[in-house]
C-alpha cells in the first residue's frame, strides 16, 4: 500500500479599519483538506499535528491594501501546503474622517487676510488633533476663492480641501 501526503489548503483572514496611526494585522486562517473544514488559528490537523505560522505577520499602517500572505509550516511529511488552492485575505486601511472647525477672524481693510485658528477632530479618536506625528497644513478660501484682499464686509472662510497638505502617509480625508 502506498500512502501519500495529504494536501492542505490554508485561507488567511481579512481585516479592514479606518486609519488610526497603528499597524493592522490579522492572524486568523482556515485550514481545509479533502473538502473538510479542520478549524481556525493554530488548527489541529490530525492526531495533534499542529500547523504553525512561520515568520512575522504581514501588517499595514497607512491607507491602502496589502495581501495577507502568512507563512506556514507543516511539522512532518504527512501533509503539504497546496499553494495553488490557497487564498490570501486582504488587509485594508481606509482614510479616517476629519472634521475641521474654523474660528472667526477680523482685520482692517488693506491688511493681509488672517488665517483662522482651527481645531481638528478625527472620527473615533479621543481628543483633538491627529494621530501620532501626523501633520496638517491648512489652506483657506475667502468667499470661495483664493484671495489676498477683500472689500469691507463679512466674508465666508472655508477650507480649501484641494490644497491642504498632510504629513505621514496622507491617511485622512477632510470633511467640513
């Protein structure tokens, strides 16, 4: 009688979240062979033979997608990884939503237009400001245009979203 190694198919998990300045990884996986579901994370394949993760887990920190290609080891020759049937999940970080609140300002006719003070609030973050060392450089519109002088009166100041700049991965989306 000839006994051959049994093929294993390992599907890695996926995870998605909004940007928060921290790494995202996912170590969940599902092991199948011959059409039977064996289990998840550190699954026991048969007779206590353990499939284990090799190396570090894939991770992502800035907005984007990355394949969750986890390395696995099979401890003996009874099984082998059938990489042609294995499916990797996806790690995805979406932009965080930011609310920018502008303050009222005033100036005398002929003076340079002042930039308003502003506060930033990131959705899901406790406290004002961005995550970690992220930076934001605002640009403003006066009555909907990039102006350097205005006539006497009351004028609207809005955020010029197209010309605002972010540091550290441009990982936020601006809303007003």
